């Protein structure tokens, strides 16, 4: 989920008029690895596919862009394992770069169906 609103210049603008080039992910999308005893890495966020990742079903590999400000957030690969800087190999790989994302423990969008 992006924190800005402008998609023309590759970044958003927050309420103070500052350029925003970071998007946020929620705590429900935790870092995952292929091995149970592998410690969590803080260099790359490996996540499960999310609803806004529409191109992942059309291509076997590619880049992940923020749906609101179009900044590149990470990459995905259905075919080959991706090696994390900590040494773990993840397959299939969907990852976000921490410098481009903001981790949030607050639920911002809640949908309730009756």
C-alpha cells in the first residue's frame, strides 16, 4: 500500500508535500523462508503473493511495483529459487527491499462481510 498519491513522477506526495518513495506492508505479511531453522533476515522481506501483485500470474519472473506510486519495490520468480543475502534459498520468491518499504503493525484497511 503506497503512502503517496502521485504516480507521474515515480513517487508520491504526503500531507506535508514531501516526496514519498516508500510503500508500507502490514505485519500479516511476515518474512518467510524455506527452512524452519533459518533465522529471519532483515536484508530482504520474503512475502506471500498479495492481491495488488497482478503481473505475477502473467509472467514467470519480474519486478514488483507499488500499485499507487509505481516505485519498484522488489521482484518475484516462480521458476528459480532466489538466494537471500543471509544464505537461505527461497522458492518461489516474492520479495520486497526493506529500503523501499515500511513495515507496519497497524491494520489500515479492514473489510467486513456479513
